[in-house]
């Protein structure tokens, strides 16, 4: 990519998309294309076709997606599979059709089997059953990966696919009905601290292990791979180490400065027992993350406090 290349970041208002925009700006790229849902409804093929014809991007980062935690996936499975399939189908096809130079598709670590060997290697894809609590989202993302590979094979379209681990950071969704575990716990502990609550309840047993990557690191990895990798094989993006949800909750309690207890609601689902990515391929391509979890949580909490009145 050149400094004046036309670079379209789909989903620029979301957690990942906004971080990619920041990363591109830091790197000196000056022709960044963005569009709101009102400007271009990615679930509508004609709208995407018209947008591509008008804006003529050279490169595309596909960060647009319907995302959410266990509760959101369980309560709106049709929305998750339909919207994600529609968005990625339209944009991949129209990107190829309009002559986009290179396309980057962002998947998710939930594409891997529920009981995949740990850490999960890229070749573990489609070797077993998925975690039922987010299979609708996972199936859509798998379809996106396969579509990128199919367009590369049949049409020579330079599309690459990245599989990030669990992401968090500035711009995250803190709605308790639809958020992922890090923003949900940051908000819970913050509100418990303000209310003087004696304890905070965390869903599940606390024993599942998860890996967490700051979204700005993810964005930097995306930019690095867009510039330095081409190929059909997917690439895991993570930190290469994990922790239990209990350990995460304790770390977030320290970050917020809450002094109460942590209880676990074992009637709630745990999800996949462990999700740790093997990042050997990523490291060989010349990229490693820069932030520790404690640094990232502190940044995210300060962003959360700064976005609106938090009853401080």
C-alpha cells in the first residue's frame, strides 16, 4: 500500500474497524474511506455495488460484522447468521468484481472446534463440532474464509483471512445484554464499586481459559499482514497465552479498584473450555503484540470512564 492508496475500512465505527483506522493514520495513510450504515447498507448487494463503483477502493479491511457475547448469540441466532453472511458475501464479491487490489477478511477464534487441541493451529479448522453458544456466528465466519479462498482459487483474487483471539479495548461495547466478557466485567466491577456492593457475580464456573488481545495490537497486526502476507492459508492473531475467567475477573477487579468479593453463577454456561491460538505462523511473518493485559485493561477502563458520565 502507498500513502495515498484508497483504503476502505468496512465497519469503521466498531471496535476493530476504529482501531484499524487509528493504525492506518499512525502509519501515514491519508486516503482512508469510511461509510456508515446509512451511507451503505452492506447487507444489500446493490448498495455495496454502487458504493464500490463510486469510491473505487484499492484495498479493503473487512471489519464489519454483527458481534456479541453468549447472550446475544443465543437470543438472536437468525440475526447473527443472516447479517454476517449477507455482509461478507456482498463485499467479497463486489470487491473482486470492481478490481480491488487486496482484501483482508477478519474471522474469529470461535471458528475452531469446541474441543480442538490446544493451542489451536490453523489446520484445526473443520476438524470437529463447534461450540453451540456461538455456532451461528462461527458458521458465517467459516463461510467467509471459504469464500475468500474460493475467489482466490477461481479468480486469482488476493484475499487473506485473519483469525483474531478475544479482543478488547477502546471502542468496545459495554452493554451488559450484548457485550463480551472484558467490557461486561469492567462495567460490573465499576458499578459495584460506585454502589458499594459487597460482591460481583460472574457467569459460569470461572474455570474456562481465554486469551485476550488489545484491539490496537490486532489493528497493527492487520496492517502488517496486509503489507507482508499473501496466501490462502488463514493466520491466527493472538498473544499465545491464556488465563482462566477467574483470573481475568481478579485482574479486572484490581484495575477498577473494587474491594468486594467475586462469586460465580454456575447455572450459566461456560462455553468452550479453552480457546488458545497457536501464533507460530504469525510470529514467523514478523509480528508480535506489544501490550500486556494489565496495560490494556487500564487503557480500556480509562476510555470507558472518559466516554460519558460514569457517576464518578
